[in-house]
C-alpha cells in the first residue's frame, strides 16, 4: 500500500521534548528563586507524565493540567513561591514555546517526504500556543499542511474525535492512504489502530511493547520512513 497522508506526532517523534521541558523548567524555577535540583526536575517530570496520562484518559482537563502539575510539585516538595501558580504556569508555557530542538533526522525526512509529494501534517496532544510556537520557530516551519492540536479539537489522542477532526480538515476519505507516525503506544499507536489507519511506531531505543498492541510498522530511525511509505514493507515486525 502506498500512503499519501502522513500524520506525525510532535513531541519525541519530531521534536526533542525533554530538552525543551528541561530548559523551560529550569528557567521557571530560576525566575521564582527556586532550586533547579535533580530532585525537583525528576519530581516535576513524574507528576507531569502522570497528569498527561490522566488527560489521555479524560479524567482531567487541559486547563487543570496546566496549573495542577505545579501545584502538586510545590506541595510535594514543600516549596514556597513568590508568584501565584497560574502566573508560574504561564511563564513556563512561554518558555516551553521557545524549545524547538529537533530529533535527529527530523528535518531531513520531512523535507524529503514533502519534496516527494507526500502530504504531511502534525497531530499532537498539547497546548496550542506552545505547539504552534515551537513548530513556527523550527526548521520544519511551513512543511505541514495542517497542525492538529488536541486543545483545538476538544479531544486528545487516542480518542477518535481528534482523528475525525484531522480527516475533516484534510478532506481525507480513504483511510487506507493514511499513516500515523509516533513514539507513544498509548496515544499514537492505540489511536491509529482504533481508528483503522496504518501505524508506525518510532521506537529508537528498542523498548519492549508490553501493551499487546500491533503497530503496522516499527522503526528505529526516522530515515526508515521513506522506504516503508512507498513499499508498505514491514521493517521491524
């Protein structure tokens, strides 16, 4: 099967989110006069990951997530802040929106696919002003037909609603021509499988698949995408 529409996840697929997060968090802590220790950084990452899982499951809203991660962090570690948590959250989001470092090979593969005539879009869970800012500041700016952010759609991957929104925006009627490429089994792969489109699991570290999901493809590097989209050949299955 030859695919024509490629839906890319953003964070940890095309963009180096840990770098952006670390830089934004350190800047925010410094702004508040708080220590940017390993303990604080690790606690935030653990809390944030848990909240995003809750968001995927629909048990917390995006608006609540934005402030709750900091509220939990400061409570857990007993940290006193100079600003209200809402202001801290906004400062952090502004800093996060500046983080546009790419995963190795992201520019090369997107540029190559675009030149070859594939229609590229981004479909990402996240906060619109952060994601659009990061994409606009990056070398990938202008390569995507649509940038689908969960905050705009009212749904988050893996919910089918975000895929309905994307298909309507792109005017897609043939699911067999579409593939989603992402690093997350629970949002990207589960969402794509449930929606009935091809899935490509970007798994550069070779992590075990413990969820029993069966992605159409599994790749270790982004450079492998060009060969598989044309041939339909399964690479690491």
